C-alpha cells in the first residue's frame, strides 16, 4: 500500500525529471545550482535535528552536483571566469567534506550563499534576459 508521502515523492521526482528533460543548457545549469543549494540547506537541517545518515546523503548529493557543474566548465573557452568557477567549486567540495566530517552547519550556510551568488549571476545572463 502506498502512503501519501510515497505519492508526493513520486510526483516530485516526475516534476524534476520533466524539468530537466525540457531544459535548455542554460536552464539545466540553473536547476543544478538550485538543487545543490537545496541539498546544502537540507544537510544543515539534518545537522540541527541530529539525522547524521540523511545529512551525509544530502552532502553526497550536493557534492555530486557540484562535481557535475565543475565538469561542465570549458576552461579554454571560458578563460578566467571558468578558472575562477573551477576554484570556487573546489572550495565548495572541501567545505562539503568539512561539513560532513564535523557537522559544521555554518559551512553549509556558506556553501548556500556562495552557490546563491553564482545562481543569481547565472540567471541574470539568461538568454531571455539578454534579448537573444
């Protein structure tokens, strides 16, 4: 028998999958940044309630997303901006590792802020925002 929670989780997953399949490359990066931030906030909430297992899972998911963002960078075409983002993603990965090992929620808040800055800048250069 299915619970209401199971149906809600299935709906959420279907909605996310549809958004990803319909996304252009710019929107996909935006979705990834938002998802990484959401996982960082979830991990911080798990620390607050003492759920170490879910905290580790959320941090692992955030790390996977950040690794994918880093892997999507084209440093030859992106120049200094891509190199700066690569350095920032490396820093975020180190802070995620620190947060997982120590339970430092402030590191997760910092990650959320950093990725939020990137997300805001990325959304500001959306093709529709530039008239392209």
